């Protein structure tokens, strides 16, 4: 699962609001703003716009957290194929 906690913290620290991003600077749309807050999926164009506006890299605003409830987070990813 992709989470946007880093982005939300940056926005809070800089006092950026929904209005700042969606109306004043037209960085993202209101639907994207809502998806970010609901941990939904946003497209790479939105990530690009946010990174350009904030002058940062994608890793500065989002993070991948394995979702163990879907079974994918528990797979063994070791190169030798042995379980840990």
C-alpha cells in the first residue's frame, strides 16, 4: 500500500491547504486531494506535479508499506529462495 503521510506532513509544515494546491496554484485537482487523504491511488502526473511544486523527489512524499492482509507482504523475497 502506498501512503502519503510524508506528503501530508510537508503540507502541514508549510501551511499548504486544499485551496493552495487545488485552486491557487492548480498543482492537483480536488479529487486527487481527497484520494491522498483517503490513501487512495493517485497517478504519476499528480506525483510529478507535487514534486515539482514542492521541489522534492517521490520518496520524499510517499512510502510503500507492504499490506500483509492481501498475502503479498508475506512472500519471501530473498534471492536464495530460502525462508527466513
